[in-house]
C-alpha cells in the first residue's frame, strides 16, 4: 500500500472488506458444522500457529510465492480463531478485541491520526514513549 493513490486505496479497502466478509461467513458455517473449530483448545491452537509461523519463515527463505501465500493465510486463519476463542473464553465479543487494539494503535501512533510523516526512528520513539505513558498510567491508577 506504500505510495498508493486514493483510487488504489479505495480499491484495496473494498477488496479486503469483500474477502473478509466471505471469510467470516465461512467461519460462521465452520462454527456450526466443524467439530475441530469448536473443540480445539487455545494451547493447541497456539502450537499450530507457531508451526505455521515457522513454515512462513521457511517459504520466505525459499522464495516460494504460492506456498508463502498459503502459509500466511494459515497464520491469518489461526490468529482469527485465536481472537474468537480467546474472546469467548473470557465472555467477550471478538469485535471488542478488535476495537481495543485499534484504540491502542491510534494512541501509540498519533502521527497517523494527524496524517504526518515521520522517520522510522521517530515512529519507534513515539511508540515506546506512548507505551511507557500507558504503563505508568495503569500503574498509578491501580494505586488509587
């Protein structure tokens, strides 16, 4: 997406939303009809994701584009299942997890909200500063 014009950004977003909607629709069918999806535990799922990440690393090293696409897809699917299962395990709706991570990223990347370009070094410094501020705030609010 780096350097894309507005038309390309719109097309990117439309395609991603279309495919993500199809992905969620299929997941909902899996939830109803696939015992594996319903019965896999968090620990086993984490082990599977770790294995898929190793396969991604291997395919990057080999330069196998088609296999890499497949393996990255497996990591995405595993991460999605982890999101859903973890959320359900704590009695929360998965969309809350997505909402919260977006809020956190926005807090830690104010330059994006401001539509201001920064260097990699500056972005990392701001991210770390915001992270420390959050950590200190949480620590202080627990004392009160």
